[in-house]
């Protein structure tokens, strides 16, 4: 699986969670075998993506890590607030 598939997967999952899917953006950075994904959502949807005690964000990270590990990669994901 290509790294961009991880970005597409995160974007799909995030758009499924938020109220305004038009404001979902994922930036991808690569450093060797590690992929960094930065998730940006609208201000009103940050709480939905993070969840209580970070449970939703941690679940997204777990899904991404499983998919990446199957392909010999490592992935990290952060929710970025640009506001």
C-alpha cells in the first residue's frame, strides 16, 4: 500500500465523523520509514475528532498504525488547530 493511501484512509475516516467534511484536510510528511499525518478540521469539529479523553483520535491512530505495520511502515497522526 502506498503512503498516500494512509492519507486517503485518514481523510475518509475524518470526513465520516465531522459535520462539515469540506473543511477536512490531511497533510503528509515522510521521513524514511515514518509517515507523519496532520489532520485539520473546522473549529466546530475538533471536539468530534478528538473525542472524550482523546478516544476517537487514539482510535484513528490505532487503525492507521495497523494498516501501516502491515506494509512495513510507521505512522503518526496529529490533530492540528490552525485557528
